[in-house]
C-alpha cells in the first residue's frame, strides 16, 4: 500500500501544480468529474501525447494509466515516472496478458484505471479502431465505466507535427455507466457504447465551429503521415517545409491555419481538402499495391528508407541495437541491409503485427513474441509499412 499512497500523492501534487498553467498554455477547457462510484475505469479517445496530463485535470482522484511500454524505456526519466506514477505497461503489437492482470490487481486494490482505447494517437484526426477485447475487459472488471472525449486536440498537437499549434481544446464527460448498468450489458454492447462515446472526426468538428490553430512551421513532417503523392502516384516522394507539402513532380499544397489544404497562387482546389480525405485515399492506393505484391520478384523492393536503426526490445526496460542501414520491404520479408552487405531479415509470415509509436518509429512483434523497433534519422513514414503489412495480411487470410 505504500506504493499506492506514493502514487496517489504524486498524482494529486501534479494536478495542483499543472492544472492552471496547462489549461492556459493549450487553451484547454475541461470539467471536473465525480464518477459517483469507486473504483472505475475511464476510457477516452486518444489524439495527442498530452492526453494523460490533460485528462487528469478532469479527475482529482488518482488513476493508473495504461501506457505503451516505450515510455518505460527512457532511462532515468522512465525510472522517475515509474516511481511516481507506476503506469501499466502495454507493448503494442503484442498480446499482453500481464497488462490485464495488473489492471485487475489495481481495481481489486480500489484504484481507478485510465485507458486510451485506440492504443495509439490519431494520424488523421479520426478515432481509430477499438479492439473488441476492451468490452470483455470492462465486463469482467464489473466496475463503473466513465467515457471521456477530447476535441480540438488533433489540430493543437498533431501526431506528425514538430510544434504545437495553439487554438482551442476541450475535454468532456460523455457517459457514466454504473456497475449495475455494466452487469446488464453484453460485451458487444459495451464495445459498441465505447466506440459511440469516444468517436471524434476532427474535421467534422471544424466544420461545425471553425477554430484557427497557429504555430511554427505547421506543415513540417506531414510526410510522416501522407506518403503518397496524389499527382504522380509515387510513394515516399513528398517533403515538407514551413507550411508547405510538395513532391518532386511539382505538386504542392499549403496547410492553413484551420487544418485544411489550399493551392497557393492557383484557382483550382487541391485534390484533397483535408489530411483525413488524403489518408483515406492513400490507404486505397496502398491496398492496391498490396494486391500486386505477390506478382513481384522476390528481390524487388516495395518500400525503402535509408539510415535506419533496428533495435530489439526488452519490455519496459531497454533497447538493444541489432542493426543499422537501409530498411527494405520486399514481398516476403522486411530487411535491414547494413553497409557491410549483411542483412537482418524477418520473413513477413513470422511477423505477428506491425505498428507505429510516437511520430515515426516502427514497432513489430514476431510469432516468437519478440519485439523490435526501427528508428529513423530523418522524416519518413512508418505508417506506410504498417498499412501495407496489414493490407497484405488481410489479402492472405
């Protein structure tokens, strides 16, 4: 119990220190929430890395956050975080029985839990997939469920952005489900309710009430999410600078203060008005490419990126450098080709899943439950590797 008391003190001290400056700094409007039950599980959408701090402003009672285990692999910072808050680590792309065990142990100790149901922040401003297992977890927990929704966060600090763009953010209670209500619902009904409660389309919100978001170099690193040029159809040719995104084929658009694209000096509108429209189109393009992969020669690259570093991951502990060189996706394998000519290769059939953490770190797990990350020294899209892998896997099933 000493640990719980320490974590509770650290949570309340953090709230007291940051609630005013944080809300002013990001123009964040929130409401204080009393769930009326204890313990409870808070489930929210996930738009920025600021979300754990921001959602904490609405809840004065301490919570244990379920967090990607990469936050516990940053040396001294992670040790301090673990000592003060003890987040519940979850490794992306891997089945984490230990995460569930820890959640139930904390609930049994009358502690509250906060889960960002998508497991990752949004790339395009729309709420992502919510795994069906979340309904099962809430049902088995048999405690109150609190659903919470952020709006405005995506344009304030997009996952792909280098700098914050100040505008307006809000955090609001959506629904409180009592333990009795949860007991009366099926797992599928709980899952559907969570999806409905936390869903946000950032561009639909902008259409209803436009807000300007201003900041330094607003388009920089957009190529980490938008990886296919709508003019020439080529992958990995887009680059960003200041408020512009452009391709070597001559295509260019400006990202404006409302989060939309415009064509400077031209009357015709851009091919896509929003990041969300563009992202949906490029997923169709990558799905088409995935369908053609089988016909490629086994040594024909699908995607390549230079100056990459491959790390093997020890969960919630540290990274070990395994290789560095050119990352190449072939139709049947993912390879890191070193300058010496050697290569570390992973047959795609042995990869359990590929995901993305932070802005552009590729994370993948193998069927042997080993986890690896690929880091880049320069802006490049990790998203394209995840999306083509999942598209190919769906075709193979």
